[in-house]
C-alpha cells in the first residue's frame, strides 16, 4: 500500500466536508468547534429527551451522550488540545440549516500510553435516522481516523443496539464480544469493533474546504470541567 500523507490541516484548521456520494445541496459535515458549543449542547439535550427512532435503541457508546458529563466542555478541551496532539475530532451533520447529527473520535487511553486507543461514537436525531446518514458519517470518521495519532481505532455498543451494529456491519467492521467497563459508569459496551482497519478508508471520496481557525481559545480559559474520559 502506498504511503499515506497525513494532513495536519484537519487539526490546525476548521473545515467543511461534502460527500460526492451524498450530493444534497444542504448537507454538510462540519468540524465542531467551540463556536458551536451552544448548538452542540442543544443537540445533546434534544437527542437525549426525544424517543429513539423505532429501529434504534438507546445510545450506549463509550463516546456517549450521557447526562453525567459536560459535552461542551469535553468538546472544547479536545478541540484545543487536538491542534497539537492530533488525537481527537468532532464532526456534526448540518442538514437544511439544522444540527442533526454528531460523530466523535478521540483518544480514550491516558497520554503517552502504548498502544494508544481512539474510540468512534455517533448519534443522529431520530427523524433523520434510517436515511443512510449514519453510515456516511461513519465512513467519514473512518477516513478521518487515518489522520488521528492513535495506534488503534475502535468502537463499541450494546448488543441490543441493532442500528449501530447494522451500520458497523455495513462498513465492514468486525464484532467481538469484549465488554467495555468504565469505572463509575459500568458496562458501556458489550459488543466491540476492535482494531478497525482504517487504511481501507484512505481513498474515501470527499471534498474538503479548509478554513483558518476562527477560535483561539486557551485550555486554561475554559472553566467547564472535563467529566468524561
Ligand atoms: C446508529 C445510528 C447512528 C445509525 O444511523 P442511521 O442513519 O440510522 O443508519 P443508516 O440509515 O445509515 O443505515 C446504514 C445501514 O444499516 C442498516 N440499518 C440501520 N438501522 C438498522 C436496524 N435497526 N436494523 C437493521 N438494519 C439497520 C440500514 O438498512 C443500512 O443498510 P445498507 O448499508 O445495507 O443500506 C443511528 O440510528 C443513531 O444515531 N442511533 C442512536 C444513537 C446510537 O445508537 N449510536 C450508536 C452508538 S455509538
């Protein structure tokens, strides 16, 4: 396989991605930045308060939308640190001027761990589920996982989450029965997709519009504690 040239612009700049496979004019995949903290937190609340689509189960990812953590604080901290550590990316789906979905990938092992592990999680509002958007977001995250400085990429869910297991299967991820137990949270996954073959996604077709960063925050300026991972 030819050498892969990482592009640090995915971490040092903000960006919008469109996918030739989903040419709808009002559909964009955008890097989540501290500028969208309020919109992101509204999305998290909305997603948590609404019943899941019929075909889907409650979200249970290790990168979860739990009331017990501060999603905005986590995202801001990861955004700032990722500019130099290249260990995390948050993406949201913007459809018809609405924030309808979110995917995240970030390192879950302590700094300097070997091997380092990054986890992928994904969540869509119920009304846009079942239209192929979850699968495209997963494909995009798999492509972007090639840019992330982590030795291993993985994802996880609960056995009863048929939708997550279906999209994982549809992009070729292999299940294992490993249980992921997080102290303080209990079992967060009893189906794992370990050692994901991210190299297969290096040629995923996407159009990237890089922008200069519009946010210049220091971690020390953030007063929201990181409560999750
Ligand atoms: C899991 C989730 C991201 C899936 O996204 P989605 O947009 O609903 O799924 P898609 O429409 O992209 O479906 C992709 C494929 O999975 C199949 N699929 C999706 N849900 C399914 C289900 N419940 N049962 C069987 N197949 C299903 C689709 O038919 C499609 O198959 P194809 O590739 O052969 O056409 C979404 O349902 C969601 O946000 N659920 C709540 C949060 C959650 O559980 N997140 C996962 C934890 S990390």
